């Protein structure tokens, strides 16, 4: 490896390849250990491999870093990364920290860290890119930036409520999908996780919470103040918010409902009235509902909204007024694909799927699943005793209940991941159970 300097924030997301050019994964973080009398030393990278698993790749397995890519020797241990004592992740735990200059000139925030390869082949932290506190009251002003060395600063004890402390880490999460964001949050140390969650926008945190197990949801929300929790619940899908609130004690449940927006709280209250394993307990109350006189053009304009989930955008549900659940009498479903085959001025009432019947609000998961499977649907309407549309059950709602409670956990996927990694990376030698039998198991470095 040739001597070079690499900035960690720019390294995040870079592709990792094996010696023959097959893709291994993406860099998600850099792992360092602190040393007395010197700057931290790099011990490896956290790499996301196929299967969304984050694994440790020792720096001794890295042959090249640069030009937007990382080259490895091809030997990867697919066991999920867990920090060892003394190991610190740069992006997750150092960027955004406050430091104090040893010469007494004030404080600054770490925005990036440069790592440089020594003649020995090892990598060390050599420079910090920091930002001083702003000196102007203008909301557009920013503090001055500068480069400094590790020896010139010492880490300050920043308060957990400091909004600047999580800013850099949140920026690295900007391109993550909700499921990946949820995994990234859960991998953070508890204090750091709460700090980042406190600074995430309400909608972004809501998206991540929807991808977590209910126990993880509750533990994270308990660390936030009640008003913030209510704001996040307002941004969640009503069925997900209801599932979360149902895990709380009765007093806490009612208190949060009182703090939520009245319209959002009303939907959640309605869902809480149904058995968790019924169509009513599974459904969402926010389908696209229109009148039979509406046109194809009007329907397409509604379902192309970016914030609408794909499963909800696959069909429009027709009812008599009112058009908010519980609606007037349910009339039928018009599928997106059928709308595409008709002119924009065509009335939706003429395009109803005559062969599809709604399920009752008390229908079991098995009945709803059979309806979805029988008609090749991604959503099915739910009606009450008065034949009024009260919501729809989508395919993801069913999967959440049919899969094991710990389906989001990566701990049980070793065998599948080894097969997946081998299929995707060709010549990579995956260290796993087979390696254990040959005596190489347990060697992470």
C-alpha cells in the first residue's frame, strides 16, 4: 500500500472489492483504538456485505484505499460486527464530538478525521477537520473551520443534549433506507443512539421506528420526552403507531394519545379497539379513497404522491361519502394497472374489480392472507358491519405477523449469508463454520 491520506467521512459508502474485482460490500465505518502518547490507530473497517450484515474487516486485510474504492485480500469473516473493549467507531462515535484546544484557544466540533498510512503499513489518525463555534448571531453564519492534529486537542465532555454533537453522524445516514437506518441506530451505543434519535427529524425517526421490533421501539422512545414521542407517533402509519402504543401501560398510552394531533389520535384509538390478530388490528386507515364519479386522471394524480407507500398506491378504493374511514358504503376497488389502460377522462365507477370482495374487520389473519394470495393482491379492503370501508390491510402488514418475532434480527442468518456472500463475491473466502472446523474460527483480525 502506498502512503496516503484518506478522510473518513468521504470513505463512508465506498465500495469494497476483492482482488479479482468482485464486489464485497460498502464501507460503513472505520474502527480505531486509542493509544497513550499517540493518536488513535486504525484497526479495521466496518463493511456492509450482502444480506445487510455489517462485518469487521481487519486493516491488515486491506490492500488499497483510494479512488473511491477499497481493495481487500479476499478473506472476510461474516460474523456480525460487535465492538470489542477499547474499539471506537469514527463515524458513529467520534464525528460530532466536542474537543478543547490545549493552548486554551477554545473549543471546536470534529467534522472529519484524516487517517494516514505509516511506512509500516499501519494506518493512524493524523489530522482532524474541526469547526469553531460561530461568532455571529446570524442564522446563516457558521464557525470557522481548520485542520489540527490529535496532539493539539483533547476531547471535551459534551452534554447529551448538544444538538451539534449528532449532526455529522445524521448526515452520514441521509441516504439510508428506513430499514438500514433502524439497523444503524440499534448498532450504536445506547447513549449515542438516544442522542442521534433526539436530533433526527420526526418523520425520519418515525420511518426507522416502523422497522424496529416493538421492544426496541419502546426502549428508544422511553429515552425521549413525551412531547417529542407524540410528534413522532403523529408521523408513523396509524397501524404501526397503534402497535407501539399498545405495548405501553394504560396511563402512558392515554397520556400520549392526548398529546398527539386529534386526527392522528382518533385513527390510533380506533385501531386499538380491534384484536391485534384481526383484519382491524392489522389494517391502516389511510388508503386512497375516492368517489365513483372521479376520473382516472384524478386518481393517478393522488397515487403518484411521493409519501404514499407502494402497496397503498396500487389501488384506489371507491365509497359513498364521507370519504374518510369509516366511510360511506364501500363500492369497490380500482387497480392502478387497470387505470393505465383507460383514457384520463374515464370514470372510476366503470373500472371496479367486480371479482374482489372486502374482508370483515373481525376476519382472521389466515382469512386475510388467503384473500391476498387468491387474488394476487398487495392490499385488501376492510369493512365493518355497515359495509363501510374502515381501512386496508397491505401485504407488509401480513408479513410482519406471519414472520417470526425476531425476523429483523441478523443473528440467525449465518448460513444464508455465507451462501449469499459466496454467490455475490465469487472468489472471496468466507470465514465461518467451515473455517471453524479447520481451526481458523474466532480469529477476527
